[in-house]
C-alpha cells in the first residue's frame, strides 16, 4: 500500500493508500463521520459509517499524529474532490491536552500576541503556514534569478568587530574577553567579495538594536542582499532590481498559487519600467498635493511614503516607485555622492504600496574617497582597515541593494504588522519562543 501526501490523493482514485499527518478535525453528522487529516502540504478527508473505526481516537484532541489507510473514492463535495473510505486508523503520537486556541477553523481567533506566544502551534494553521511557504518561494526565486545572472552566493560573518557599519544601534556581545557585535548587514563583506567574484548575493539574518516599537520593524530580520561591479551608476542597480522583482512575482504566481489563493493575495502591479522620482521632487510633490512642507528633511516619514505610493498608483499605474537621490546626510559614508550635486547621493529606495521595501545605490570604490568620507563622518580608519584594504587594491564601480524578506511578505499580503510575516519575531519584548 503506497504512503502518499494529502495533495496526491486525487491521483489515486480506486486505490488503497496510506496518509500520515495531524488530526485536524473530526465531524460527526448523524451516522456519517468525517475525519480531516493535515500534513505539511494540505488537508485530506476520510469518511466512515462505522463508529468502531474511530475508536482509536477516543479521548484524543486535535493535533494527535495519526496514520490513516483507506480506499480513494471520487466525492465532489470533499476537499479536492476525493476522500478515503473503508478506513483504518492508527495513532502515532496521541495528544490529550487542549490547544491554546483552535487551529482547525478557517480563521485563527486569537490576538497577535497570543499567536506569537504560542507560535509553535499557531504556525501549523494553513494560513500561517502559507505565509512562510510564500517566504520560501520568494527566497528561491531570488536565488534562481541571481544564479542565472552570474552571481555567487556567499555567507558573511554575523559576529563582527566594528560597531559603525551604519547609523543603526548594534547588539554588543562578549567574544573571548573582547567586545564584538551582531552584524547589522553584510554590507562590508559583500563589497569586499565584489573584488573576488564581481557579482555576489546573500540571504541571512541581520540585527538592529533600535528601540523601536512599530508595526514595520523587528530587531532581527532576513535580508536578501546583492552587490555587483562594473556599473555606470545607481540606475544600473535599479535596472537589475526591476528584473529581479519581476522574476520573483512571476515565480511566486506560478509556484505558490494555492498559498496566494488561501491568503487572498492580489499581486502588485509592476509596469514595464518602475517609475522613479528624485527625493527633492518627491518632497515638492508632497507639498503641492498635501500641503506639508518637508523640504530640508533628510528622509521621508512613513506617511510621506504612503502618499507617494498613492500617487504612483494613481498617476503611474504602478504599485512600485523608486525614490532616488536621497541626501548624503542620511546615507552611510560608503554611498557614492551625485557628481552633479554632492549634497545628494546616487542611492534609492524602492517603495511597494507606499512602504519602503528595498534600499540600495552606488558605493564609493576608490580608497582616497573612503578616507575623505570617513574624515567627514569623524570616523577613524583603523576599525575599517580590513574593508579598506579591498579598496586599496583595485575595486570597480559597484553597487547593490538589500530587500527585507518579512517586509516583502507583509506588503504582498497586506498584513498589518511585520510580526505576522516573521517566523519567530525578536523585538524589545520578545525573545521566545
């Protein structure tokens, strides 16, 4: 007898098969009993008129791990149009304790904090599981596109010696009697590796010790980074990024169709070319359309991003918008200034439905420029010696970007809180589970 997955049941009509999974639900409708079994892929239904067939389940709660054997029969009203009959049940791991909340309902009726406190159980719910299968699909498509484009995947250290990679606060850790830090990004290392492979990418955790308490931030998240050499300027980066985003959306629509349907996700509109607006023009647009004068500010507030997202959708027919040329005052020291106006940078943010999704740009590539930039930032050279060595010995014009995976899922799915898209969130108040 073949042991199959729930999503394969429809391929075995007229055959006797075995399924193994979690007891999702038992429904008794008079003399007819329905058993729903869930595995890591879907849910299958079994039916019996024999009450003795259910005897192994007496006293057990949902989520007990069971094996069920039966004949596959076509049944239009069953999930997937088929069900198992003439069944035999075996309990593999009995559960007698009640769950913290039911997970066999279409919607989880619990607060976000409760779901996160009991994530080990909540993540089993089909809708929660679909979010993270979507995350996996995004990462797979990211890798696929960049591998095909000649990029090499790297893994950079997460314990680093320098605490000044960016403006964010850092987590200090004890390291054999010395102070080290959790990496805020792979930025320095991916730039160094451009000098080795020319084109590199990384998917990995990054850590930001910012004491924020917003719906858009957590203190550990997954960053999808890419860096490549021999570019003309930051628009070389936006061109590649546009093609990458298009590939991810295409692959997700193909490979995660069932998850998208379950989550009722409508993928964003991506035109042939993503519109872009310079930072100064974006501020002027905000003033003209909304009466708020943010000129002179070095960054955009979340509300400004939302307004720009609305404008891009209405005026440009795009759920995406590049904002280019952020002030140098807001960008890290390694950012390449705009040659035409060095107060602005050759950098960009990519907004998705009015929220920042990607940050990127062109980097400095000459050692003398780095020395001058560090002096202007009043930062010493010594902590960056290993990084600057790469610049001393020949680095091409290069640039790259970083995509926050959880932010991507949040915006695709219209989630209200980034923690919903984070497997086990880490924030000011949460270090378990």
